[in-house]
C-alpha cells in the first residue's frame, strides 16, 4: 500500500511543478509577445498572441460574494481562507511535459 501512496504523491509533485513552471513560462511568453506587439504596431501590448498565452481561467474557492476571502473569526484568532487557481495554455502544456518526464524517469 505504501507504494501506491508514494506514486500518488509523486504524481502530485510533478503536476504542481508542471503548473508552476508552465505558468512562469506562459507569463514570460506573454510579456515577450506584448513587447513584440508594441514594436511591430500589431495591436500594441494587448495583442491576440499575447492574450492566448496570458489569458487564464480562474477558479476561486473560499471567496465571498464581494470578492474578498472568507474570514474565519474565532474571537482570539482571525484568518482568511481562500485559494485561486489560474490556468493558462502553457501551464497545461507544462503539466503534460512534467507527467511525460515522470513517466520516463522511473528507475528501471
């Protein structure tokens, strides 16, 4: 049973790393294509190619109606709870590459 738990945690780590590196790469490409768009007068910084890489789908969990994180008040202790997932095209590609690397990096 411990082998199954180990493989699930390994998959979770690879997915998380793929999301992070893919998000960073997507933002970098978005900046680069925005800069190129201003140089070429091709829609300025807000051009179609840049938006393809930067535009993200957001999933917000733990947020109230006014857009603020949920406040948990325990009299002596207060904290905000909320998490936002932002996915763009390159972060999804990053997950696919990370899982492919995980598949081929197994000990043989």
